[in-house]
C-alpha cells in the first residue's frame, strides 16, 4: 500500500520516473501491483483528453517510462525460474494453500454459488462458518459498491477517476479467479477507490451510512483481533 500511494503521489506530481519505480516495487511484492501501470495509462489519458492515436504519439516516452512498473513482477518471475524452473510458480502453487483454491479459472458467479452451497452444509455455530460468512458478506458488499460507483461515475453524478475504477475492479476480481473469497477482507484493503467513493458519497449526504459502516468495522476489527491472537483463521 505504501508503494501504491507513493507511486500515485509522484504520478500526480508528474514525476513519472519515481512513479514508475514505486510501481515496480509494488509489482515485485504483490501481484496486483501489475495493475498500477494500466491505471497510470488511463489516468494519463483522462488528464490529456486526447484521442488514442495522438495520445500514443505524444506520450510514447512517458508510457515507456511508466512501463518500468511492470519489471518488478518480471524480476520476481526470473527469480522463480532460477529457483523452481517455473516463472509462474506463484500461480501454480495456489492449490497447495488449501481453502479450495484452484489454478483453473473460476468465474465470479461460480464462486458466489459455491459459498451459497457452503452455507447450507457448514455448521452455523462454528468459527469456520463465521469466517465464510464474513468473507462472503464483505465481498458482496464491495462488489455492490463497485457497481454503484461505476454506475454513478458513468452518469457523472460523482466525479471519479476511470483509472481508479479500473484498478479497484482488477484488484477485486483477481483473487476470485482462484475459486473462493478466502482472504478477501484483507485483499479489499488494496481497493482504495472503494474508500474514496464512500468518503465522497456518504460523508455529507448519507452520514448515517458512514456511521453504520464505521461502527460495524470497529466491532469486526475487535472480534477478528481476538480470534486471530487465539490462533483462529479470520482472513
């Protein structure tokens, strides 16, 4: 998150080399960091308000410079190849983590259906059920909020950068392709546009929603910390 926000800060200051370097560090440490480069491109294109052809012609050097942010992942893949002879080892190893993760592509509707079946089979009075329920509810809440932000932005009812929306959608959807919502509560922290959207939309017009959300998150944080320090899986 530090690398992500540092990159965005320097991008906003038009210091593209520093933005690329922090993007590189982000992609080297988290797979979702690769989405920073296309986010940069969308933000740059939106700021210049030009057509695609002239945008590419006038900004080719900026684009090449910002593309350095992808080299963090490439460097990590080289490391994996040298160590395990598999540059995509981080992907192929997903099934070994358990929690129903798969290396085959699983679409979001399938994941939702799986969780609905889980709720009908798992004992409701176990902490496992609490974990499944928390993952599911927070994931669905984030999905609905993303749809709402996208729709309101498309209607121009709120001012929201298209690059931020792209990044949020990409960060949200990528973990679901493994077949479940496992760890989604912490993955959603990288969907910073969700929190920006809530701040823009709720703070003044829907203060009661803001208060409900704030109170709920405090309660969940207390419960999860208590479970975590006792060795229970929460996210």
